[in-house]
């Protein structure tokens, strides 16, 4: 057997990392090779000394199981998960509004005109045409006509009460 | 919720002593080691599913403990240097070759010494050491062989 391979096998055996069947084969080989057996003894002695040198006599006393610390960690983790979930939901809502505003843009009022001030009113000349031509301006007939038509004079308003809604016209026939 | 804690408790009872020894060796301070041991098991509780899938639970715990220990060392260096920590072990009627052997171990390259300690002190298999150190198993074997040959050489020199 190659001396280098043999040495590796002997070190593995000394370190207790050799499969049992290989160990049997190596033991059989060493029985017939006294030089190799002597070297193997030297390796095992060195490993045993190293094992003793590394073993400190002081027994490590295991502290009590930190159950309370683990529970605290569980609570913290739960809070953290909930916070992340809430943040995720909030982000989704904001993204949803953003996407809606992007894909369904709302109509905007003309420049210089606020939504609440946009009032359409029928002009008086329109009404004069509806009243008969032979009625005078100060006639009682004309006054009655005006009173009767009063509900028709309701104003038309552009209502835009939310930036994320499409404006609608109130009072339109 | 308590199922996880009881599972962690069984891990603690099984592997706690070895991890505590390792952390004491790594940090050089008992109180720091105990704190890191607790933190190791907090991490274990958070990753129980991953531990279940791990090749070796012990190796997984050693990986966590090692990372925590190294981070702690980065923050504050140990008060007792490693060579002194190994050499300062009390000796009562011990083999006279042990003292030179401790010195020889302390003077090994760090990677070799670490692998040797995992094998001889903590009883980790080659595969577990490879998992903990994040290297191939062949590298672990090579480091251990070099370490043993180095120790043999030092021992021969001392005997001569």
C-alpha cells in the first residue's frame, strides 16, 4: 500500500472517523506490517494526547433553559409579522388608488374656475321667447308665467367632491 | 406556540452543553458564552423548519453559535488570548507531554486547530465539521491530517 494513503487511513482511524469494515481491513494489514503498525501507534498516541490536552477538566454547567426569553422572542416576532402585514395592506391600498388614478383619469375643471363656482343659469332672453308675444313686460300674465316656470330655473352644477371620482353634473335634465 | 418551545428545549438539553463549551472556548468569557447560547436557541426557535431539513441538527446549531461567537468577538476581543486560555488549564498529576501538546495545538494554524477542536473536543463528524465551516469534506480531512502530522512533529521534537 502507498505510504501516503496508509498514513491518511491511520489518521482517520486515530480520529475515529473510519468505517468499521475499513478498520478491520487496516487492522489485518497492520498485523503483517510491523513498521506500519509502529507508525500507527505513534499517530494514535499523538491524537490521544491532543484529545486529553483539549479536554478541560471544568464541567460546563448548563444555565437554566431560557423559556422566558424564547417567549419574548415569539411575541416580538408576532408583532413584527403583524406590522409587516399592516404595512403591506397599506401599501396595496395606496398602489390601488394610484393605479386607479393613472388608468381612469378624472375630468378636471377649466383653469381659473373652481368646481363649486361652476353654475349654469338660463338667460332671461330665453324665457322671453317662451312667453307669448302679445303679453307686455309688466303684464300679470307674464308674472304668472314666471312663477309657474320658477322650478325650471334651477341651476346646473358640476359636482366634483373627491379627487379620485369622476366629476358629475347635478341638475342636468 | 409551546410546541416550538418544547422542541427547542429538547435541542437545548441534547446539544446545549457541547455548544456552551464551544462558545466558552471561542469567546473566552463564561457570561458572554451563556448569552450567546441563549441567542443560539432563540435563532433555533425561529428556524425550526430549517433545522428539520438540515443534514445534522447539531451542525446547524454549531453554525449559528459560531456566527454569533465570531460577531461577538468582532465587537469585543476576548480578555484572555487563546494560547493562554488553552495553556491555562489546571493540571494535577498530568502527563508531562500534555503541556507541550497544548502549546503545539495553540500554535497550529487557526483553520487546522478549529477543525481539530471540533473533532476531538466536540465530537463532530467530518461531514458536520464541513457543514459548520462551510467547506468541502475533503478540506476538513486535509486540515485534520495536517494538524495531526504537525502535532506529531512537535511531539517528536520535544521528545528528542
